[in-house]
C-alpha cells in the first residue's frame, strides 16, 4: 500500500466527474456539481404610512402601511395592507417592522406592542412597558425568520395603552415601516 500525491495542477476537470457548467459565477460543490453563487432575496417589499394613523387606547389596530417603497413581486396589497406569498415563492422569509407610537398632544404611554400577524393570528410581538415612568413616544421593532407557504399572508398590528391623551402611529422620517424578503437557501 502506498499513498500517491499527484503533482501540483495535474488534476483537471476531465479527471473529475463534475456535472454542470463551469463559469465565473459558479462554484464546485462537495457533491461534484456546479452551482450558481449568490442569488436574489426576492420577493422583497417595504412599505410606509402616507399619514399618521389614529387608534383607540388599548385597542389592537391593523397598521395602515399603504405606501410602497418597493415591491419586487407585486405581493404587497395596499388596499388590504398585507403581504401575500406569491405562487412559486414558498420558503423562509425575514419579516420586520418598526413603529413609532405616541402623539403631538399631551400623552403618557404606559405600554405598547407591535405584532406580526400570520394568516390572521399573532405570530411574533415586540413589547415596550414602563408603567412607572410614562413617556410621550415609543419606538418598537419586531422581526422574525418565518417559514411561509404560497398564499400565507402577513400583516402588522399595534396596540398602545395610555394614561391620558390620544395615540397615533407616526409616519415622519420613516419612523414606521414594514418589510420583508425571501431568504436565499
């Protein structure tokens, strides 16, 4: 028994059983096949508010994200304020939102929630609570990697509990946004 080390650069593609097409944008995988490097994270979308959205104290309110920054697959519907996974695009998605809640009027925020809804039910929530030291505005973010099937839909809801005043979801300077994209697998 003897170990043979081939001379440097003496083994080429003809000696390997690789399948696929070699190019500057592919790589040789461990299973001896060429695969494309990279990809695109689409569908992808981001939406904002066209105006502040008023809400009742302590009520769960669907966020009125009605202005598309981008929507690569036309999968976000501004009329029903939801992202729906298009045909052929099932997989893992990164979904996120950030929201500023409060008011220009005298308001004291006790607690607030920002919620990702999947198919009409709470999937993930971000919570802020500080009942001892009320403040006027709250900025909350929530995000999650999600396994989504064709036809699944995602919506954002918010809830604010005040000791006084009124509440609204703020739009200025991108304070409130909602977005997502398919994760390359």
